[in-house]
C-alpha cells in the first residue's frame, strides 16, 4: 500500500512555496493528464461519451465525500448559481440569517432578490441569533477571509428548534474537514480549492424531497432523459437533484474525476491531520515572532492581521499567500511540508 507521502510526492512538484489553497489548489499530475486526454479526444473528433460519464463519476464521488445519496447532488458551475436557487425558493419577506462579511457568493443572491429580510450577525453569534420567523440560515463552514470555523452542530440545533432551514457552503473545508452534508437542508461547494479540481464545477446537495427549489435555471441537462428532450421545453425534469444541473463543462469534470479519486485514496481524515499539523506549526512560529493570528482553532487557514501588505514581496520571493481584508492569509494542504511553513516564517518580520 502506498503511503500518504508517496502518493502526494507522485502527484505534486510545485515550483514555489505554495501556501494559497484557500484561493485555488495545485492540480495533481493525474488531473493534468486527464485534462490533456479530454482535450485530445475532442481535437481528434472522437465521441465524448466518456466525458459525460466523468460528470456522473464526479457526482458520485462528491456524494460519498458529502455522506449523502447521489440522487441529492446537483452539478453546476458556481456557488452563486446554487445560492440563487435557494434564494428563489423563499417567499417575499422571508428572513435570511447570515454571518457578517461572509463570502459574497453565499450572500449576494439573497440581497439582490430585493424583497427578503437579510440579517447579518458575527459568526460566533449566528446560532444564538436564530429566532422564530427565521426562514433560512446561510453560512460558510470556513470563513474565506480568516479561516474561522462555524459551529455547525450548534447552528443545526438552533435552526431545528425554530423551524429554519440551513444552507452551508463547504468550499473552504471540503477535502480536509468531513462535510456531513446530511445534517443540513442545503449545502454547496466549489471544487477548485481543497478538492484539487480545475475551475468550473460546483455541487449542490438538496433534501430528499428536493427542498422546494424552483428549477429556474433548468437546461437541457436537467431532463429525466436529456438526449430525448433537448428540443423544445423539457416536459419531464429529472426526478433527482439532477433537475438543478447546468450544462457541464466537460473538460473540468474530466480533470475533477481524477482529483476526487486522489482525495478518496488519501482520505479526508489523513489530509486533515496533515493540514492542521502544518497550520499549528505556523501558529506556534507566529507566536515566537510576536504575531497574533485571527483566532481560528482547528482551521487549516491562518490569517495574520496587518501583514497582508507583504503579499507582493513574498510572491516575488517565491512564496504564495493571499492578502485578504488586510490579513496575510496562509492555507496549508496535503502538498505542503514543514519546510514550507518554516520558509514563510523566516520571511516574516519579528
């Protein structure tokens, strides 16, 4: 059996100290090869049936990672597209509870409706802020700007106690933190960060009864038998969450299939242990330098207030991090090492 380290070493050979997975991941070698194969297939004029099969393989792999039946998973392109479906399901005047300064794709479709009551509270208070009349709670499991992790069990219980539905964006945790999507009404994730995929794919998990979502963005791909109903209005939508699909970016899914296979081979628990050990090493090094990161225990993302300005010079020296809300944001994933952490620490003032 291959070890974690051997699998990772076979797939990644970064040319920089890459600590920016919270923006987008490195691509595994197998994913690059799958993308090249898909492009070659189309360039040669061969049938694309295998690429459509990749979409379904990715849907099934994501369902396993999310812990839900595959029939509950819709395939699309962006979080915002899926958020707009959830927003469209709410009646006028419904209250949506959100976390302050959450990522825009989780928030904006509720605001652009114009007839919803959107209320924002600090992340730490979101469970306590659910009240009678709250229709939906929408939150990211991991905050993009600083890595703080939402208390999802508390949120779930508060929502159930008040009859509110829940919508969780797992984009910053899927791949290193178990999703447990079955605990929430709706959940979503893009796949180009911790799930190691190309840009252009996102998955939405809906309730077994499809959650009352209106298929307002239904395309030809949303039919029960797509190739039999791709002219004129679709008379029979898919009986599963596939009715919320958008037409798939086939090259993306060809690569993503290989990426998700790697995530499953490595195991989310092993990835989590690896990532958090590096994040804790960085936090300890920051303390020694006299820097205090945003408190985010148990997160693979570490943000240091006031140091975001260093991002350009760090990039010039071959260290890739982000400047988010003035914070220097470093994010640690399976291809990173202790040497990467130490190189970043050596480049910081203190």
